[in-house]
């Protein structure tokens, strides 16, 4: 699979050999490059060395309907730090947020990678693609993001969907999704797709996914919906340090109450940890500094599908659409129960009115038997 | 005459396209277009106002926190919720951390490559570099060995033939003026800043649980103070914050500002380019008492018109004839037609794309050409951002502002008018970072003092339950985002959001023309900019980057 | 009022063995589990505020509540599976054919029962020995609800367990787009059980009262008492499992 990126790809030296150049030609070429770059004579040897080593895996990182917090989160990774990733581990050939080139030069850089490394580069996507109105809701360089995605995915070895935007549409796909924001897996078929949901995902998780690919030469194992098991197989709730309070039934009733100060479980103020798969409680955020629950706020499920429409943040139950903010299953249920009870009462009364003949006959029949018993 | 297009503008947040008419080596007219929309204002309709901070927080992951802050303030304003002082101070600390982080990252990772030639750094003499570095600051990482190791690493990188994010830059362009040694310092600090920036944000992680997108709470903050418990904010957490704030101040004073002052002298001509509008708008923020106490703002509010620093105009966000949004060149429609301006409480956001069908070469700038609306203050196009804040602070006669501004002007030996420029904008960002990193420590001390005096409240939950709310309520919340004045307007009806409107700093700056054809800040600042090589318009990047564009913010 | 064959003259009643012992066991185990699952489920959904100064390690009431829910859930599942099995091997009153509408007469009968029993308007009385058509159909709906509750319940539970059985259900959250939706369905469905229980218990009493066939005690001893006349009429209809 992915492995082959780094093992099968030829070095520049090997490529030159294939084209019939001799070792002497190669060394001459290195000296020329070294001179061109203003290096001392020893530079030629370094150049030769570098050109004989394996190339770094090329990466194209596209930006669509996003807030760029995934990029921001990525640069917060502390192990490995991002400088090391982009200088030593991979070749980030296109990312609008950080690349030096702009306009045509940026476009050229992407085209070059797509051509030179066809079938070998990793495509990272941050943001969703608006399918509405022929794609005009996200355009780059005069092209629609839909076209750009198709073009870039064609030669990609694998596609990584950064964040909830690319994995499930995130906030712009929340009802009524006015731009028809669409996650990547609904557009690109027939490629390995890794979803790394979260709004944003944890920086170390993002780096971890890339490093897994580079270190082990394979894609990480994915779960049933395409998330790396390494980071998404456990619920936030399963690794929550407040879990003992949950089991003990000790809950924060409202923010900043005594129970909050004691660090009780946030379940009743809306914590969605029990239905959220993410590594927040284990890896934590920003080099292990804290995570939402540790800082007193419930998890609101930012790595789950359509979490923006999963009801109000500070309540646990989902609302019934059209019933207004206040109505949840229990309130609707109570009303239904009341109506049912009233119906039963009415039915019972009606039974005695309308079926009294039948019942009377049964009673008469019973009395008759009783009477007959006495007679004997 | 040539029409050039720069799209994508990179090293910004979001999708910005600049089209410019070049005549005689200068920009005659420029057009700025935002080409991505999500319509978050519409998505908010009908939702729980207490949740709005989370939705609008996702407007931007670069200036994360500022929209959430404006949002909870708008809701608190509508519902008349009074926030405990500790929560105000924590919010101020998060403001400061955001501001510092955003500005440092902007300077090194988004702006520096417009001035620093990475390839030229390969030719630097490490010993000379070290001498220069030591002459401009006490920063410890400045030995010849440090720079020569770095240079080796860089060389190896360049030799690999895979230039990654540095591929296809305008390297070698005659507009790059720095000596190789300063370029090397720039690259070194590019990498150091990349590592450092992940530290300061931990202030957000401690109080808000994560970064980007920390958690906020209507009524206060969710992080309780628990001095006698391992949960919540205790001495250890506070010491952590203190440490981070001190480190940040150190980095700003020993790395960011010295670099800024080392680079600026080579580009003083940019002190006369890219000035633009000359109108500046600030809503103000960072109070020492309460957000509602506008008199005690560290960033004073006000507007300056036509570069006239002698008069500061008052700004009223509730007055429906002050802030208004227009759409004559925006891909929207208003029920009342394109000829009207709407105050945000009456704002509408209905999409109507009328531009060319992609793929296309040029926009039709005579008609609608952007997803940004066009905000105006009393009909005036305004520039917002660090330069506006520094000018309003300076013009208000505030000592701290005067000190940093005057000392910098004299160091660079330039007149005050140099502030109205691309260079001035970039310098002002640095200067306010110095102030903010100092204020942060003051707020920290205030927080400690408050806790010491026995006040440990962090949230006021009296009006958290929707049952306690009036049938309808309107509110506005503002702040000073890194990129400038930011406000959110909310209209709550039957405990749900009826209308929600954001008017965002980059909307002010990057918007298309208004009804009278008057350009906004970007378009105005680009006018008359010299372009040496129309195939490598690095000059456009310099001026545009000096605003630190954020287009996800601008359109939302 | 509608036609009735019953007169005040004492009827000859025939004793019919309707509910075999396994069905009766199933019924009461099922009823018990459902009551426990409703009670514990609602507590899980919205736990009461119990203020305590105890340490977390010395209390486990919420964990216990959940444990009871899960124990009841397992019993409920196996009991339900057993009932499906019995639908194929039990007597004709227990047969699956009572529940699944197979012909038009089934629907016609249902409509008549609705008219006579529920709305008490005109219509002929459908005399049944086992379930009447409407009851049978509602039980069918109930079995579907059992299925939904087991799928969603074990779907949620699969994340908490390493055992293969719950893990058979781990596809459920994937299908429904995450645990949140699974839980929401599970919670809403609970209200179906509450409403069913209330109506069902009422109707059992109603039938006993109006028909006098010993409906209530039938789930105890298995016997119902049917008029000889009706019994003879039923015998003529071949393959009737009513
Ligand atoms: C009549 C049958 C059942 C009823 C009425 C019922 C009811 C409930 C209710 C009301 C909840 C709370 C939902 C919420 O969080 O809002 C719940 C939770 C749950 N139920 Fe059930 N349930 C039933 C059967 C089952 C079964 C068969 C299972 C299988 C294991 C199951 C497993 C669960 C689980 C795992 C939870 C979540 C508990 C937690 O997160 O700790 N339930 N149930
Ligand atoms: C939680 C409470 C209860 C539940 C969930 C429940 C459920 C059921 C179900 C599923 C059936 C169909 C049986 C089958 O053929 O498999 C049934 C039938 C029956 N149940 Fe219940 N039951 C409950 C309480 C009661 C009570 C309290 C009584 C009587 C005192 C009762 C009496 C009966 C009778 C007589 C039938 C057969 C009725 C008919 O065929 O129309 N049930 N019940
Ligand atoms: N413009 C803008 Fe922001 C900022 N600063 C928001 O208010 O960047 Ni994303
Ligand atoms: S997933 Fe969330 S954090 Fe990432 S770009 Fe989208 S909105 Fe931003
Ligand atoms: S705080 Fe949330 S994740 Fe933690 S135990 Fe409570 S409900 Fe679970
Ligand atoms: S809200 Fe998101 S950051 Fe983690 S704790 Fe919950 S998944
Ligand atoms: Mg707006």
C-alpha cells in the first residue's frame, strides 16, 4: 500500500542512471548544483549524498470550506514538532496557509507534484466541499473546489480528511446546510480515505497519523467508518478521570456550583463524552496540558458525525425537531402519557355506558348461577 | 495596462483573490474578492443562544476565541447577565494570549517571507550572523554554532531538491533587500517561533480545555476556581499561566521586536507605500474593571477620519445609522434592494451568486465580485486592526502607547506619517504586542489579588435557564480581535436566535467597493503600489499581508 | 349496541389451554425486565440530584443502576429470543402467525376490533380465544420495538464490552451516524414501552371485564374460558389459530 511510496520511489540518482547518465555525469551535475547554490566545494559531495537518498513523501494539503483551525492544530503538535515534520519527514509541497509561493506560482507547485509524483503523494484535505450552485461557494484560482479536489485526488496514493469539516461537514453542514457542504468521502471513491475528525483534531493525533504512515510504511488500521483505531476507538467517557464520579452518581448540577469545584462528573450539564470517540482524555490537548472536561466544560462531541445538530450543548437529550428548544423526549413522553391516561379514563367511562348491556348480561348471568345454586 | 490576478493569496487564512490593473509599473486599481462562503449566520437561526459561541468560534481557527468572546458578550448583553470579575479577567488573559500568539505567528510564518529571502540565508556567514543577533537582543540562541548548524540543516533541505513550502517563492527577486545574515536570523526565528507558538496557547488550554477552539460559557467561564482541590483552577494551574505569560513577554521583547527593528531599516521605502484610507475604527476592549466599563479600556475606543489624530470620534454600536452593511458588489440580496445599508440588528444574509461560472479568468468587477459584504461607519470606509488601535491609543494621549510609538519612530528615524503605510501597519502590530504582553501580567496579578481577597466566583448562572429569559431581547457584544474591531449582534425571540449578525475585522478591510464606488482598505492601500515584475508581484503580498487577512472570518 | 350471542342465561363454558407454561414464564420475565429497564433507563437518562459529601469511591449507585439495566438487558434479550423460537414450536396461540398480517381478513378483523373495542361503535364482535387480531398486531409492533431496543441498547453497550456478543452489534452506531443518534432512538423508544404497558394492562382488565373469559388469570394458569357455542363455531373454521 502506502508503504511503497518510500520504498519503491526511485532516487534522483537512480532516475538519472535509468536515463543513461553515467556516475561521472551525476557528479558533474552535483558540482554544478552546489556552485549554483553558492556552496563551498565540499558541497558537491553533500548534494550527491542527498540526491542518492530517498525522497521525502510529497504531500498536497488542500483548503476548502474551513476555518483553518486544523492547520493551526497541526502546528501545535509537540511530538514530533512540525518543523521536524516539514523539514525532515515529508515534503509539504502545497498548503495555502504556509507556502511561500502565491497565485500562479502556488498553482504551479501543486501541478508539479501531481505530475512528478503521480500515484505517490498523500492528499490531505482540510474543509468540506460545497456541492451547491455548481461549486461557486468555494473557488480557488477561478476553479471550483469540487474540480480541484477531483483533479488532486486522481493521482493521490491516499486521502487524509483533516477535521470534522472534511470528515463529516462540520459547522457549515449543520442544518440547513445552505451551501450543501459535503465531506470528502462522499465525493472521492476508490481511494484509501482516512478520516481524522475533531473540531479540530488534536495536533499530536494529526502528526501521529502522518508519522504512522511514514514510520511503518502502512496506513493505520481504520475502524468501521474510516477513523484510525489508534485514536478513535475509545469514548472520551471511557478514559475520563471524572468517571468515578459518574459511577458514584455525583454530578455537577450547574456550572461553578460546589460540585463543579470538586470536579464531579459533567454529565448533567450536557457532557457528550459517553457518545464521543476521541483521544482527548488520554492524549489531552496541547502537549497534555488539559482537555475540555478537565477545564470544567463538558465534551460536546466535536469529533462525532453531525454533532452540531445533536441538540443543545448544555442538555443531554436531543430535541424533537419542531417542538422548540424546551421539548425533549421526556417532555413529549410525559404529555403522551397524560393523553393516554385521559384516553383510558374516557374509555373506561364509555365502556360502562356503551357496553353496559354486555356487562350487565354477564353480571346477570353470574347472578343467575348464584341464584340457581341457592335454589338447590 | 495589464490585469494581474493573484489567487490564491497564500500565507493568510482563507480564500482571497486580488485582481489589479497595472499601469506604468504601478497599481492603478485593485479589487479584493473573498471566494468562499459558509453562511454561518443563517445556520444560527433558531438555535439556542447559549450555544452560539461554539458555532461562531468555528468562523475562524486562527483568531479562535474572539468570535466566541463577542458572542457570549452579545448574549449577556441581551439577557443583562453580569459576569463575575474573575471570569472577566480570565477572558482578558485569553484575549492577550490570543493577540500575542496571532501576531507572532503572523510576523514569522505569514509575513516574513515577503521580506526574508530563505535561499539567500544559505550564503550567510554564521559568525557574522551571531554577532548581529547578539547586538540586537539577549536571546540565548545566537551562537555561531547555532547558526551554522541551522544553515547546514537548511542546506541539506534545499539540496534535497524538495523545497516543500518554500518551493516557487520569489527568491532572488530584487525587492528582497536584507543581507544574508539577517535572512538567516529570520529563518532561525521562523523555526523558533513555530516551536514557541505552541506554548503561549496553553493559556487557552488551561482555561478553555483546548486550543484551537477553547470553550466559553455564557455567564462566566466553565473553569471553576478550586484552590483546595485538584480539579479546576488552583495554584499549580495559575503558576502555569504565569510562566507562559512571562515566557511570551520574553519572546516578544527578545525575538519578535528586535527582528522587526532589524528588518525595518532595509525597507523604509515601505513607510510611504500602502497607506490607503486614513480612516481608522476601534471598538476598544480590555478593561481593568468590567467589560461594560468602557472608560477603563486598555485599548480605547474611537474613530479617526482622514489621518486627523487631533479628533477622536465616538462610536455607538447600537445606533442604526453608524455601523451598516452594504451589498452593491457582494453576492447577496436584500429584501430592500442593493441600494440600502442595514444595521446588523436588521441584517440579512441571503446568497445570490451572480459571478462567472468556474473555471474563469477574471471577475466582473463592475458588478458583484465578492462574498464579503461592505461595512461602513457613518458612510465611511474604515481600516481596523493594530494600526487603528495604536493610532487611537496614541491620539488619546495614552502614555503607554506614546512611549512605544515614539521610541520606535526615533529608532528608525522616520516621521510619524510613516505610520500610515504598509510598514506602519506591520510595525504597529509589533508595538501593540509589546503592550499586550505587559498588560497580560497586570491582569494576572489582578486575578491573583481577587482570589486572595476571597472571591472565587467564576460564573453567574442565575439567568442560564431559558425559562428565566424575556420573550424577546437584543444584544451586541464587541471585542478587539487581532485583526481589528469585531462585533456580533443578536436578536433573541422565544428563547431562540431570531437573527445573528457578525461584522468582522477582515470584512471591514477586505470588502468590495460601496454604493459610491469607494474602495475599502485593501483596495485603497494597493493603489499606487509599484510592481517591479508583474509575474512576481511580491509587492501585492507585502501590503495585503500587512493587514493579516482572514477570509473565513470576513465572509463567515 | 352490537350483536352479541351472549344472553343472561348461564352459558356453558369450555376450558381452553391457551398459554403454555413457557409462554407464561416468558411473559412475566419479560414484563419484569421491561419495568426494570424503563426505571433504570430513565434514571440513566436523567439522574436525580443526590447531594452527598461522600467520596466517590464509597458510592456506586449510578454504576449499580447501570449494572441492573445491563443485567436486565441480557435477560430481556435471551427471553425475547426464546419467544421467537417458541413462535415456531409452541401451540397455535403462540404461533408467529398471530402477529404477522398474512391476508386481508387480518386487516378487516383489526378494523372491526378497533370499531367495537376501542371506539365502541358499530361492528361485529370478533370472538377470539388467543390474541385478537389487533392485539396480535400490536404485539408484533412491540416485538419490533424489542428489536430496536436490543439493537440500539447493545449497539451502545458494544463500546463498553470486549465480549463477542455485544460486539455483534458494533455496526449499529456506524450505521446510524454515531452513538448520539443511537442513544436518542433508544431513549425515545422507551416511551413506546411506557405507553404500551399502560394501555396493555388496561386492555387486559377491560377484556376480562367485558368478555368474562378469565383473561387476567390466563397469564397465570394458562386457561381461558370460552362459550361452548363460540368454541363450536371456531372449530368449523379450518386452521383458525384465533
Ligand atoms: C425495554 C427495553 C429498554 C428500555 C426501556 C431502555 C431504556 C433506556 C433508557 C431510557 C436509557 C437512557 C438513555 C439516555 O441516555 O438518555 C437507556 C440507556 C441504555 N440502555 Fe437501555 N433500555 C432498554 C433495553 C436495553 C437493552 C436491551 C440494552 C442492551 C444492552 C440496553 C442498553 C442500554 C445502554 C448501554 C444504555 C446507555 C447507558 C450508559 O450510557 O451508561 N438497554 N436505556
Ligand atoms: C410490563 C408489563 C407487561 C408487558 C410488557 C406485557 C407484555 C405482553 C406481551 C408481549 C404479550 C404477548 C404475549 C405473547 O403472546 O407472547 C402479552 C400478552 C398478555 N398479557 Fe401482558 N404484559 C405486561 C403486563 C401484563 C399484566 C399486568 C397482565 C395481567 C394481569 C398481562 C396479561 C396479559 C395477557 C392476558 C396476555 C394475553 C392477551 C392477549 O392475547 O390479548 N400482561 N403481554
Ligand atoms: N478578521 C478576522 Fe478574525 C481576527 N482577528 C476575527 O474576528 O481572523 Ni480569523
Ligand atoms: S473541523 Fe472544525 S476546526 Fe477543523 S477546519 Fe473545520 S471548523 Fe475548523
Ligand atoms: S464528565 Fe463526561 S466523559 Fe467524564 S465521566 Fe462524566 S459524562 Fe463521562
Ligand atoms: S468536544 Fe471535542 S475536543 Fe474532545 S472532549 Fe469532546 S471530543
Ligand atoms: Mg456578517
